[in-house]
C-alpha cells in the first residue's frame, strides 16, 4: 500500500513546518538552564545553517516511523529536530574550503560565505553538540533508557564508524579510487547511516521489539542506497539552479560513483530495485506503512 505523491508531499510539508517551528524555538536567543550565554553571531550562524530551506526528509522519517509503531509524536518531533541539527552541521562542514569548498547550499550562500570560516566551523560544532542536548533534555518525553539508546544509535551513525568516517573515506577516494565495494562502504557511512538512524529511531521511541528495529534498520539502509544513487544521478543530470548547489562535481574531482562505474541505466534499474526491496520490508504493516513507502519512492524520484 502506497500513499499518493500528493498526499506524501502534503504530509512532508506539514511535518517540515512542525520541525521548523521547533528548531526556531530551539535556536532562539533564550539561554537554557546551565548555559552561560549564547553569543549572538554564533547563534545566527547556527540558525542560518538550519533554517535555510531543506526538505526535512530525515525528521519526516523519524516521525513517520514513530507513528507506524504508535509511539510518542511529541518526542519524535524533538528527535527529528536533533537529527536535522546533525545533518545541517554535516552540510556546513562539508561546504568548507578544506572539504568540498562550496559557495552555494539550498540555493543560498554557504555558512562560511555568509559569515566566516571560523564561525562556520563553530556553528557546525554547536549543532552537533546541541543534537545530544535535545535528546537528553527533560522536555523530551521519553524514558531514560530510550534516550540512552537513541544517543548511542545516533552517535554510532554520526561518528567515526558512520557519517564522519564516511566523509574521511570520501576525501581519500579523491586520491585513490576505492572500487565498487569501497564506494558502497563509504556511501553507507557518509549518507546512509543518518537515514538508517532516522528509520530505526521510530522503533526505539515506540519501544518496538529488536526484530522490528532490525526491519527498520534494513528499510533505512535500502532508502539510503536509493538516496545515494539518486544523488549521483542528479549530479550528472541536474543543474545548479534546480539543486540549489553545484553539480557535476563528482566527475570534476574524479570521484568514483556507482553511476560512473556502471552507467546511468544500470543505476536507474538498481534504484528501482532498492525501492521495491524497501517496500517489501514493510509489507506486513499494511496501510500504516503507506507514507514510509511513499517516502522511499520520493527519495528515488526527487529532483533536488
Ligand atoms: C563534514 C562530517 C562531515 C560530513 C559530511 C553528508 C555529508 C557528510 C556531506 C554532504 C555531501 C553531500 C551533498 C552528500 C550527498 C547526499 C546528501 C547528504 C545530500 C543532502 O541531503 P538532502 O538532499 O538535503 O536531504 P536537504 O537540503 O534537503 O536537507
């Protein structure tokens, strides 16, 4: 069972606006208990990094996976906001001159261009740390054990064995092509791990069984693979105006991608297969999984 594209887009928009309202409050100038002060320029840079557009796909996956298991939606919103802080920090640091050196993100000047490099580094650091604050804070209405499980799963997804490690492998891949297995590993870490966490988070929030957590991890992995293939395809087929960032950079940097190795039509077939696999994983949830399945299709068909 799959929700229509219109229905999915309306739900994505509605959850994005809930997330943005919460992020707006979290990134206000209000000083929290045990904080000393919030330096205004840094706060503005963090606010700019987060509230500058973006599809908010990862928070949607957190909220919808929580809904599917009947978990606490208010808590899911906060976990989604925490995850979005980590995602946005990764984009800010990825855009830095020492990394991808990009001037444009989400159609606007990148944080180090709009502010300066030191502020961009600190904004990323601040967002990474804040993500764990948001999960642990008393306002997140979850049992302490669930919070610890979320902190652990998110740290593993974001750190050396996940996104940060994937970024390191990606930088190394510019000098020596890692081959197909290496590309799959680096992509599963760099972009796949946060998406996998987003899907598993709902099962943790709702206290679902270990088997269900595993299903959601596998669903997340499939969507992650689809997301990356779509991204690699968009890098060769789209343009900067549509994407809101530079395109054609993989080939320019001699970066190995599966699309580069096997060609466009192979990648399109694989993409369709990952979406089918993702769909099959949630078959037993029936109607309750319809928006998550629509999300898998959206990831594959997205235009930006
Ligand atoms: C610097 C530690 C560190 C990590 C960077 C995720 C990442 C690792 C870099 C981003 C580079 C990139 C463009 C990867 C392709 C996939 C990706 C994460 C695209 C952006 O995600 P979307 O499409 O973006 O969800 P929005 O703007 O909608 O949030």
